[in-house]
C-alpha cells in the first residue's frame, strides 16, 4: 500500500477572503449600490404616481437596511391611500377602480438597469 500525502496551501487566506467578501456584501459597498438602485426606482415611481395634490408623489422615499445576511432596498410611501393607488380598490357601490401600479412599473421598467448595477457592485467586491 502506498502512502498518499495531501497538503493544502492557502486555505486560511482563501477563507479570510471569503469572509471579507461576505462582510462586504452586507456592508458599505453593497449598501451604496442598493441605495443607488432604490433611487432609480424612487425617481420613476414619483414620475408614475398619480397626482392630485402632490402629497403621494412627495411621500415616496427609498430605504436601505441590512436584514440578517441580506440587504433590503425598499421604496414606498407612508400616506394611507398609497396602497389603494398602487393596487386599486372597490367603491361602496361595488365598482372596481384599477390600481395605477406606479411602484411596480418603476421596478419592472428599471429591473435590467438595477441587475447590471448590482452585478457591477458584486463583481467589484469579489475582485477586490
């Protein structure tokens, strides 16, 4: 029987690099990328939003926050009627009023741009 000797070199360095990449994907560089993505959606959501007084449009804001091992980018409004404008509603007489889908359209219209932006961010983190 022949003895086999295996030696692994660079394992500690590779592990340290992987841990750094994981931290950066939850840290500053990725948070900045997600902020840029939410600003893109915010801009178009404001353009798409229905306007009467301008309160809904003015209330649309972005938020970026770490969430466990991930980062969340959120665009929304705190006005009480925002969900009805987005999704629609039924009047007391039973008539259906369709939603404007101003948030959904903003995300869908910019999805490719956002994927590319975040892809560049991830690539720069991994290559670092």
